[in-house]
C-alpha cells in the first residue's frame, strides 16, 4: 500500500523523444524509493539501500556539474563514453548500471511479495 503514495514515480516521467530520460525526474523517482527500503526492512535492506543511495549520489554529482548539458541520462552516458571514462570506477555511467540492477532486483522482490510470498528470504 505504501507504494501507492510515492510522490514521484517512474511512470510519471515523460521521455524526451530524441534525448531520452530526464535526469532530474529520474533521480527524484529514485530518491522516492529510499524510504520504501526502510519500510521493507531496515536491517535486511541496509546494504541495498546503501548501494542504491550511493549510486543515486554519483549520478547526481555528475548532473549538478552542468544541469543543462546533463539534463538527460543519455547525455551523461554519451559524455562519459566520449571522454573515455564511462567504465571508470565510480563514473555516473557505472552508477547508472548498478542502479538499474538494484531497481530490477527490487522490482523482482516486490513482485514475489505481491504474488503472495510471505517469507522475505524466499522472496529475496
């Protein structure tokens, strides 16, 4: 039920036809998930939350260096690819990859719970 009250949802993000996913809206949606991780289990999800928040912050740090140039995730990735730093540890591109994996993991877990799984370890 608490998922229904998220102020900023991924489904509300309007994709820009040629440019892709707006960075600020994406980050807002990611930040909105953090309290959900606390509700799911502050102990069990602590490592997931720490990783999740760390990756959000890395992308945000890149974004705030030039909000106009990096207004979409695609522009951030293309900039890092062209600069030869996309595969460097702690790059925004690497953070985006791990954030995507974290989101997929969370979606899978919540799907298991939604489908009736009562045991957290089994759902994980």
